[in-house]
């Protein structure tokens, strides 16, 4: 067994097909296929599902990936210790909703990269249902999702709560809403409103709050980060979890601010999720641990600011 055989298999996983992996590795597709067939014979398992439409990694192959990752990480540490350049091009795929992406995920990835310089992190912005599906199918290593407190958790996924908070109205500092201590629904309806698109948690929440009433004017946005940018440009107000706004760079610089939404005490939470059906590579465990610790630091930094704060908990779905 040669380490390049293992690297070739991870390339097929990363690229999603034998053809794209061959292009990335600058190999002919038949040569790559034959190399992986030799590895299959040596291990006694089918690593690739070969079909007319192409080849992709098999379920058996996915089960072996954490072990393969461990071998390649050990080889990479040996190379670095010897002063040789790293040969790895590993990718950790993380699916995320936009809530807390800037305030939590971005600094966590920066810290992770310091300890895993040879591991690329591919961040895929998506909606809860799609993230869950890709976790089940093994197309994502880790997910960040958001829920209302009374939402049921999906089966087959291991879920760890990172942050818990309340919905707030987010607007520019020069908005008329800045004069209020809390924002009533009637005040919200009088402003242009930026609403998340269907499929996002806050889309479902705001329609529950408005209960059929219509704002003066509305926009639709794909996720919290786009919503905050539209607020910063003066297009209107939006409703987001407090942990998505507090300590955001736009909030720290004084461009946007927020107020509680009157008479709406719904708990919102952001969690990490991973499949329970597959072994977890060390890099995925490390990134998840950093996210949990960063979430605890975020709660401490916002304590006393009027935002809700909860301790992390783990729930198995």
C-alpha cells in the first residue's frame, strides 16, 4: 500500500467523481482507476461505485475515510518534522446556515487552520433541510443548523447546541426604531422589512409573528449575512437571532444595532450536527471542539449586554 493511493481516494471523495479527481491530479482516468483497483484488491473492499455515469466513493469507502485521514495526517506530521513540504490536499466540508457565521464560524476556522495547515475548509451555505440530507449522505463532514426551541431534532444526527438566544429587530443606527427600547409588531410593520426566503428558520418565524399582516414594503434575502448587509445599506429592518447580530463587525462599528421584539420570547438555537453512521475524522472533532469553545467565549463576551445566554448542551437525534 502506498500513501499516494490513499491520497487519490481522498481526491475522489473531495472532487465527487473519478473524472474530476483525475483532472485535479493530472492523471489519466484509466490510470487513476487502476491504481484504486489495486488498493481495493489489497484491502478486500469495494472503494468506488463504478457506473456508466462515472465512479464515486462507496459506503464502504466512506467508512474507511477516517482511518485513511489518520494515516495521511500522521505522514504529513512526519514530513513537517523532517522539514519536507506537505503533500496533502485534504478538505473538510462544512455546511452552515448563515446565523452566527461571522460571529462564531469565521474565528473558529481561523483557529482551526493554525492547527491544521494542510486541511482546507470548504464552507457551504445552505438551508437546514439540505444540510441534514448531505450529512446523512456523507457529502458533508459537519453542519451548523438553527432551530426554534420546540422544533424536533432529526434522527441519525448527533447534535450539540452552541448558542441559544432570542429574536431581535436589526436596523441601522439612524433608523426611527433606534429611539425605542423594544420594537412592537406595529412598529415593525411600518418599516420596510427584509425577510429571509422560504426554507430559512427566520422566514418561518417572522410569518408566525406577522400572522398574516403585511409590512409597508418587503425584500427577500438569502440568509442572515445578506440581511445584515441590506440593513447596513439602509434598505430596511430585519428580524434575526440576537447571537447573529451581537459582536458582528457591522454592529461593533456602529453601523447596525438591534432591539428586542416586544412580547416574543421564543428561544432560538444554533447547533453543530454530524452523522452518527460514520466514524469521525480527528480534524472534524477538532473543529467541532473549537466551535463549542468559541461559543462559550461568545456567551461570556455578551453577558450583561441584554442578550439571552444559555449553556451548551448535547442532544442525540
